[in-house]
C-alpha cells in the first residue's frame, strides 16, 4: 500500500478527501479512541454549552492526516508528528487531509523528510495545521 | 475560574492497556482506514510487521483508558464542556503492536492564560512506555479552556 512517491522538497502526498463526518462516525471514534467527551456525541450537552450542535474530535482529523503519512511510509518510520487545532470541525463537514515535503536532511545518519500538514474543510477553513518528520 | 498554578508538576494516574487487535480494528474502522496493514494480520506480516501495528495517533487512547479519564479536568475546576483540544504532538521511540502492554504516565507541565483570562491553556506531557521501561513515545497535549464569563 505504501506509495512510491519520490522524496523531494515540494512533493505532495496523495491527499485524502473524506465524505461528510456523520454522527455515527463520531460515535464510533468516541468508542475506539477512548475519548467519550459528550460534547462530540451528545447534542443535548453541546447545546447546554451554548453550541448549536456537536463537533468532531480534533483527534479524528489528526488520524486522517496520520492515514496519509502511513499510506506513504511504514508507521515505524514516523519520528515526530504534531498538529495545532485551528478551528472546530462541525458534524457533516468534509475534511481533506494534505501533506507536502518541506525539507530533507540527515540526522544521526538517518535520511529524514519533514512534512507540512493541513486539514481543510470544503469551505476552505483550515481546521488543523501540523508537521511530521519521517525516516526515509 | 483561573486554574491554580500550583498544579504544575502534578502527575496524573498512570494507566496500563494491553493493546488488542480487535480494538485496533475498531479504531481503523472509525477513521475509515483502508490500508490493510492496520486490520489484516497477513497484510501486516507481508509488510514486515510481527503483528498489527498501532497507528500513530492511537497512543493517546492509553491514558484515556480509565473509568473517568477527564476527572482531573473537573478537579482543576474546569467545565469539560468549555475545553478544546489546542495542540497534540507525538515523538516516537519504538513502534507498538497489537499484544503489547503499554503504560501511560501523564503529568501537567504548564498552565497559562491569554486574552485577559478569557482563554486558559493546560499543557500535559505523557510518556508511553512498556513494562520493562522501554520508551514508546512522548506525547504533548495542549488543552484550551474557554471562560466565556470573562470580559475582555
């Protein structure tokens, strides 16, 4: 499954466009990730906090970005992976995860690529921005 | 209500989780994973893995494996409904696999406010290790607490 893209600065990883994030997906992710915070799965709790509706776990979008990393390299090749959550992801929104190689270097004899990562919604909102370092 | 700075340095309850293949398949399903190395043992072995590999973000689940994983948030006087995940980082030292027993040791390492106290930030570092002490990953979580009652 690992794709054979060339590691060059500027190379884009294959983007991952998701269908709308359903309430079912949020329920499944709550159970599988262990994050049962009701703000993501219970509209009554969301409304009691003044929100119109539930919103997706940030970690769900981080997992989508993780998928594009592990579609490219084996999971044990990932050295670092971090994101900043810039905006909430409303239920039913359609995120797209993207990654681009921004640097290549060698650390302790190991060739590594640094990637710039983002998740955007269909309306252009950037919900996550991040970076990763992978061994090549 | 402002979080007391004295909580910096507080170690939260450690958790242990034996990562089983069924839980990893459930996680894979929930994120729409299509790469078979995360769900199919034969595919994982064909790719050189000894068992199903733990995907990169699953490691946060170790510290959530408690009856009430957010009790420490309430103990800080924070309303969980006003908490947003601000940042998350992982630094990996060794790959984890289905069947591994993993231990998470979370610790509050910083608390600070912005916007005149309307936003507070709680920073938590977690080390994930194996029972023999071998390091698996270091996690950093930044939680953002909204205080809608604070006038800017």
